[in-house]
C-alpha cells in the first residue's frame, strides 16, 4: 500500500483499505526524483472473506488496486514495478494518452519486463471516472490478464466543477476463482430494443449448426467460484454506512474479465450522471444498473429509505456467491434485506437525446463480428470482417485521418453480447438496434446478440489505436483490430 501522493487527495473506497499518503519531493523532470505514484505488480494473498483467502496478481498487494486521483491536465509520473516472471502491460482505460504509455503491446507500448520496472509520464485526460488494468493475453491461463486482481479505479478531477453530492464511493465488481466449462452461454435478455437482424441470425446459427454437426463440442466458457465488490464477498467487508437524506455518488466499475454485471439497491433508484466517466446530457433515473466488462457508471442515490439493505447483483446465484455489499443506515439494525426490483430493460438510447442528431461522419466503417465455434484448441475463435487478430495478423484493418469523424457500424453475427472498446478515444452512441440517440459518450458499449450498434468517434489522438471486445475470452482469441492514422 505504499502509494505516495504528492498533491492528490485519495478518496474512500467502501470496504477497502485506506491508502497512506504523504509528501514527497517535486521532481524537476520525469526522469529524476520520486514518482508521483508507484504501482507494484506482485502475486499476493487477498482475503475475500474470513475463510476465503486466495492468491492473485495484484497492484500494491491489494484488491482493487489503489484509487488514483489525478487532476485533468496536470502531468503525472508513475513507477510501475513488475515483481512477476511474466511481462506486463498496464492500460489506462478511457484516457486519451499516447501509444507509448497506453499499455497495449499491439499499439507498441513497451512491456514492463519480468522482475523489472518502467517509469511512465502522461497528462491525464479527459476528466471523470477511468480505470487501469492489465492488458496482456491470458489465453488458457486463468491466472493471467484480467482473470487476475490487476484492476484499479482512476478518478480525474475536472479543472473546474468538483461536483454536487455529499459523498462519493467507488465500487469495483469482480469475480475470482475462474474455471473453464463447456456450459454454453447463459441467456442474457436485458437489452432493449431487442430487434435481432435476421441475416446476422441466419449467419450465426448456420455456422454453429455446421460446427456441431461435425461433432465439435461447444467452445469453452469461463465461470467463477467467488464474487466480490471491492474484493469482499457480500457480508464479509465493512458495510457502506449512510445517513438518511444523504446523496451518495456511486462510481461503479465492472472489473470482470468476462462477465456482464447488474446492480440494484432495494427501495432506491439510481440517477445516472455519467457513463464511462463522461457526463450525460441530462441525469437519468433508472431502477438498476447493467454494465458490460469495463463499463463504468456514475450514479447518485438519494438515501431516503432507512434500513439495512443488500446492494447487489440481480442474479440470485451470483449475489449468493458474494456479488453484493451491505448498505446500512445510521440507527438501523438487523439482517440485510434483498428485494428484487421489478423487471426492467437496459436501454442505452434513453440515456441520451431522443433526437439522434449528430454530425455526419466523414466515413463509415462496416464491421461484422463472427464466432468460429471451438476452432482454437477448444476455444471459440472470433473474427472481425472474417479476420482473427493474432501475432501473425496484426496489420491495421482501418485507416483514419486526424480531425475526421468516423462511424463504426458494428454488426454482431453471434448470440453473445460483446462489450466493445476503443482505446485512446471516446465515442458517441448514434444508433442501438435501430433506435437513434446522441450525446452519450463512452469507451465501451455492449453490442447485443445478432444486433447492430453504430458509434461515432473523432480521430483526435494520432497513433495506432486498438479496437476490441473487452471480454478476455474473446479478445484473446481474435476479437481485435488496429486502426492507424494516415
Ligand atoms: Cu466479445
């Protein structure tokens, strides 16, 4: 926990240990003097509950990694020490940084060598809720990549306007103890509009049928033994202690390697103010949250229903295995209560402006995502426009010019939901399953089974740019592409 902050206030993480902070010398340049932050990657025991201690690769021996509070536009220097025997990459998810520090080998970021270190320096931006995580290929190794404990939150303070709420709390949702199965996918039917494209469905279903007819088993999926919020299973950590009348801003991160998560607090509603750290055009009230891997939601909850509650995943099974945290009002006692919210659907388009008016793109890239069942050592192989990304197929697929606006028309010819991520840029949601919207800025969006989603981005950060599905099992087996600037 030796994070030293020269000038930054370190906020609270519910249920997680506080960080020490203290003064240190201001370096004259980034190459000498102490760094503003130190992150040490090492295998450590982490205690998910009293009789549940696992070992995992962590940042600074803790899970989640320390909350890093940066100031927009104020350069930071960070020492990253790697005390493992494998090369690492630390990705600054959601930030518009350069390829040299972004933390993607595919873009050319140097690895943090095994038992070695790297000092990096960058100017944090844009403001808002970001995070950092390992960005290495795990493949069949379920201790590597994002299956590990290598996830931590980042908050970049805006230059002006620190926000209007009583308190803020950071929640990192994450599963541990991964195992492989041939279980097939759980039916996840929470997205709306739900209008599958028939041609995509035909393509996907006939490919699957042909594979099974050849005697292929279903490709591997990953399941988990324990589920946590801020590294603690439900009931095993400190509760979130609140007072009646408080407005609490929750910054929720889905830090999962592979899973989609939901979150509800019985008797309360969430007012979403930002998606992936970017303010919405208007705050939006919802009964609960859904987050694909790597998505973040910042939402205010008015604490107006005294009691002891379970804030948790809407899946009874996952909540039963730990995915929840107790919210306790001052003066309330007793066992924490869970009540399922009335069923509702998750509609990205309603977070934005209904008009769907956005600037015309200079060019549109069409992409079709497809699955080759069990095609790679029992794992599903994934393609974008029929090409599976690999060490042998890293040639950039798309070419952009600085300053221009591009539309990505993503077509999903599989029944899985893909949380799609673009590095070093933010994008605007334009159309989801045929429904227009505007004003919702994100860096990850879930593309539903057999659905189409369109997003626009402005090419404003030159350098190789990685585009991929954030599901570790998908990105590791082909679901990536590079964009290059002309
Ligand atoms: Cu995917």
